[in-house]
C-alpha cells in the first residue's frame, strides 16, 4: 500500500498525471473509488481484498476523460478492460499511467499497453468457480427450465441500468435502449422488455466482456446478470478462439469476416 | 376532485397540412368532438403535448392565435420518433393533443407600447401566435417591428404570412439569412440576427422585445438589446426544456426550482437572471 | 382522529391476513429473495419476511407502479379509438410491514402528483390502499429518519402502526379512518391494549444533521464545488431513484402490438445522462455532477420551496442500493457543514 501511495504521490507531484483513480475507505466498511488530484490526497489510497470495483469504468466518464492525463489503480480485470476499450479506439495510451495490482495485491510495473499485454499473458484468469458451476447447471437445463430460470431472475429488474453503468465496456453515449427511431426495445420494465434488454446487452458484449462481474455486482436486486455475458465469453472462446481484453489492437470478433468462418451464412 | 385522467388527450382531426420548409410542417387541427372544441380556450405562449398513437407524445407550442377561433395549429420540425410519425400524416388523419399548458405572454400589460419581435429558425411558431394575436388587436399597440432570420432562404417558415406582414403598412418586417444562405433573388438582409438587430436599431423607449430562437441566438441577442436600452423586464423569451408530462409531475423540465412547464415557458430576461441556467 | 391503542397477537395477525385475502384484498408484504426484500403479494403470513431493516424496494409501487397504463388505443379504419385506464379495476390493497419512514414517503409523492393537476392514477390507487406499518426495532448505519423529522415509531402516514412488544405480540395503533375500518372488520383479532411502553421497543436512530439548517444551505448551494467532489464516483444509474420511496420521475411511452396498444408511464431518473437531452443535442445537465446536484437539491431545496415538503424520509435505501457507495446522509452532513 505504501508503494502504491508513493507512486501515486510521485505521479501527481511531477504532474505526470492530473488525477489518480483509486480505492479509498467508504462508509460502513465499504470501499469506494476516490480521485486524488493533489499529492497530499494520495494518503487516502488503499488496496485490499474489498477493492473489487473495476475502476476502468471511470476512464470513460465525461468529467474524468476531461482531466486528460490520469493514473489508474488497475487490477487484472481493469487492465483487461483497458486493453479492450483501447482496441475499440476509446483510450489514448499516452494519457494513461497504470498502477498495476497483481493477484497478490502488490504493485506491478506496467509501463504501457505492450507491457500490459505481456503481463496478462503470464496471468491465469478465467471465470470464477462458483459462477462456472451455475453456468454448467444452466447448460444442463432444458429449454423450458432455462426460460423459467431467467424469467424468475429477470422479472424484478426495473431497468435502473446499474449493470450497464458499472460496465467499462458499456460506454455508448446512446445505448440501444435509448435509440427510438426505430424503438428497439420497450422502455418500461415489463417481462418481455426485460428479456430483450438483457439478451441484447449480452449480444453487445459478446467478445468484449472480460468477466469482471461488475454488472452483477452493481445490480441492487442481486440479479446475476453477469452470467449472460459470461456465457457469451465462453461461446466466443469456443467458437472463435478469442479472449477479450488481452491485446490493445484486437479486431472485434463479431464484426470480423474470415473465409474460414464455420458459419455458412456468412460466405 | 381528481376524477379525471389528466393524461388523456383530445382527439384532433388534421384539416390542413402546410409544408413550411424542409422537414417543417404546420397542421391545422379541429377537435374531433365538437363539444370539446367549443369549451377549449387557450392563450398565446402556451404549449401542448401532441401525440401519434403508437409512437408517443412530443412537446411544442400552439402556433395559432387565440383570436382566430375554430381551430388550432402547430408547427413542428421532423426530428425524432414522434415528429417523424406526425410528418407522415396528412389531411383526414387524427392525432392526440393535451393542453393548453404553461403560462402566457402578458399581452394586456403591453397595451399602449411598441412591440419588437425577434425570432430565429424554427422558433417562429411561438412568436407567430403572439404576433397574430397582437396584429388582431393592432390599435392597442404603437409600432410593431418583426425581425426574423433563418440559416438559409429555404429555411424561413411561414412564407405566406411573411408576405402578408410585409404588405401591412403598419408592420416593419426585417428578414435575414445567415451569410451564405442567400439566393440570387434574395432581397432581405444577410447576416446573423444580432448583427441585423444592431443595424436596424429599433427604439427601446416604451417598447417590449420578444425573443425566440436557438440558445446561441438568444445569447448574442440579449447584449444587443441591452445596448439599445431595453431593460431586462421589457425583454421576453420562451424556454424549451425536454418535457414529458407538461404539468409539473414527470420531473424533467426544471431549471433549479423553476418548472418550465408550469412556471414557463414565457420568462422575462429579468426572471431568467434569477434562476440557474439549466436549459 | 385520536389514535386508539389495541393489541394484536402474532397468530391473530396471520388470521387477519387470511381474512383480508378472503375479502379479495391484495396483501403486499416484504418477501425475501437472496438478500433482496421486495413488497409482493402474500396469501399467508408465513410468506412474509421479518428479517429486514428497510426493504430493498420501497412500497411506492402500491400507488405508483414501475410501469402503469394511462390509456389504451386502437388504430382502426374509422379512425382512432382510445380509452383512459379505468381506475375502478385497481384492487383494494393492504400494504403490511412498511416502515414509518415509508409511510411518510407518500407525502412527497402525493405533493408531486397533486401539484395543481390531480393525478387520478396515483390518487385512486392510494385511496384503495391501507397501510399497516411495523415500527423499527433496529436500524443500520444508513438510516437517518430522525434527521428529517421522522422516527422509528412515527404513526404519520400509516393507517395502523404495529410495534412488536413483549412476548412477540404487537401494539396496534389505529391511526386513521381507514385503519379503523380495517380494525372493525377484523375486530375479533384485536384485543385490549396491554399498556406496553412503546418507546422501549423502538430503535435508537442517531440524528446526523439538522434539516432546518440544511434546507436553507441547500437553497444557496447551486454553485457549490461539493457537487463535483461528491459525484465523481457516481456512475449515473437509476438505482437510487428506483429504490427511493419518494422519487416520482417518469417517462411516458407508447407500446403497440399490431393496431392496438397502450400508453404507459414508467419510472425514470434524473441521474440518467439522457434524461434532459434536447432533440437538438443540447443537454442542460451535461455532466454527472449537475445530475447529482439535481437529485439532492430536488429533495432538499426545490421540494421544500415549491411543495412545502422535504423529499427524503431518511430510509437510506439509495445509499444501500448504490453500486459505488454514494452515501446520501454523509453527503448531506457534508453539505450542512460546508
Ligand atoms: S442493475 Fe439489475 S435491476 Fe438494474 S437494469 Fe441491471 S439487471 Fe435490471
Ligand atoms: S433519497 Fe434515499 S434516503 Fe431519502 S427517501 Fe430516497 S432512498 Fe430514502
Ligand atoms: S431526485 Fe431526481 S429522480 Fe428523484 S424525484 Fe427528484 S428529480 Fe426525480
Ligand atoms: S448515486 Fe449511486 S445509485 Fe445513484 S446514480 Fe449515482 S451510482 Fe447510481
Ligand atoms: S414536463 Fe413534466 S415536470 Fe415539467
């Protein structure tokens, strides 16, 4: 933690960055994102097991984007998000300083996107075991069982879009749910509309979701919405051999055309 | 006394469609239910929620003058889901209308004074209502000056009425288009509204200025008016925020504690200075 | 009306629920799914959860559902036919287990929905709803009802307020005419008051700020730097507004299948980036700090000014639901001290 604070302090003092996006103490034992912009505020930075929010989401936020050069405390999911959005031309490498955090909670030196790619190549990550177990359970269900599983899970959804807001890859200023010429999905939170919203979002994240689980964690109604995009991750991995968020210049899976694609409709 | 569904529209028959400019149309509307039409009253400055069943509602002002009875009119630009649907309708089709909502231009308070109307682009509709209203009461006012500008000649709306106003001996009409927007036949001014205002320089003594237009035009027009000596309480404008309900409930239109749907849309410049600029 | 004190045994409360159901009333009570507590219809008291401080979802949906029909229409050959939603079909409803703060929350909704124009959809639902509240025996760090003039045993807004007293029975305070009607129709379940000291069974909710000092401060804080400072981590979702018992913002939408359809109103939030977006592309609240300011000032400045009611009951739901730990009471203390 001292390493982290020192590095952050140096960065602000030397004006290498204007802000550090990091974790600090919140209320009632919670942690929260904090944004030190002065060297003395870096004392407030912390890192421990409670720090699970994927901070990369803030890189896409209007106010923070406009702070130009920024440092970010980046765990592995955050690093993957950074590479993913960079590959979608949403980030400038030279406006970003990474304060990498390894699985052991220690600071790692990540001097740029290339270094990040190399670092991630040495890391082991995948879908957490408990989520995997549910995915296998869903795989084993009949169509009807799946439908009723999701109907049950999705019916309370009130479309607060916390899942979307928490996701670093959901950065569109006008999400498809807000497009109304034509209207893609109903705005109100009704049964079918909820299905449409979540299935379409999952499609938009196919090949882009990096399994941070932030959407599910953000949901105030504890809807395990991350399972949908996780499933897409698995499918994209099996069908196209692609894992999101490993390279800063990776073409998007779903908009790439290859002659050897196994689906015939595309040829 | 809440036995009425306040979101129920009146059903309106489209009597006449006028193409005003590219993507801009005017509908003349009559109440499908004559009884409702007879009881309906409104004042200039007020707005409504206009709807296409199946597409939703859209907010804009009533563009006709209350002095013209038997119908109401609206002018809209085709831009979103509802206005596109409206634009696809024609004579004989039906739409929904809720209103009238909002406050009004205090025309009675202006009796005995001169009037200066300044409008830009598609913002002429709220102005058209008040202009006709005042022209229909012509002897109550001194000089009437209208300055209207659009980006290009083709974007000027209400071409017939502009012609009519031009031919009225007791109306000073100045038309202008932005530089580059003129055609070879164009006989009006060329220049932005604030520039032309500065050039025309109407006298501010005993004169009320009514300004409607895009925020940027208003922003540059106010200082010119100030220079010409118009006091803040002699300058009126209308604000447009996103609206849904039109009646102070949906929470969408407020700027600070002021609800544009209820407290507006008509404000004096003096009032605007007292409220946060969330519009 | 003077408050009448009675006693109702736990078992009798169960019987009362059965009677209400038998009378055809909908009974909404807290139900737990994972760690989330919703108000949902119950048939027997066993379905009701008692393990909650404040429910995750507020009870506002009883009078202001997340999606509610305004009218139905049909585009036919002979023109358009439409018909307003008949409110006579709204069911008689009893909300059981809401907290004293929740009951107060309807003051805000009522003020908004009756500001000049009276909202029939809301009023008719509310008129058909009876509130049986349960006082709070415990609270958590997010609760601040006592800072906004509420309290864990306040009767205001409930029709009957139950307080669990010795031995698990409830002191039943009959607060309103509606409550009286219900108590009369189920009189066999209400017994004579045992004289329990209610205060002894209530949570101790610390006062965090003085609302009478806060409101004037809020009214002069539009340009304050606190909004940006507080809201940098806010991600602009609708969670706070959707769980909030007093948030009333809505959108109106048409939904069609074939030639038929309905116009509905559904919840919306001032926290969303596109909430105030003009068709021209101009957005008066371009940044999240402006939207966060709207959230706080609407409740603590604009509503007190225009509607004479503070738009927050201190239930803490927004702060519990927020995915990024935006803690309202902390921010209010912050503002009060700024
Ligand atoms: S966060 Fe939860 S309730 Fe909100 S839109 Fe997503 S799934 Fe629905
Ligand atoms: S603002 Fe928060 S604390 Fe206040 S009433 Fe709403 S949810 Fe409860
Ligand atoms: S806080 Fe925001 S969402 Fe809630 S009622 Fe006020 S304006 Fe609407
Ligand atoms: S305060 Fe929290 S719950 Fe509310 S909009 Fe911001 S992030 Fe969402
Ligand atoms: S338009 Fe709904 S509150 Fe003003």
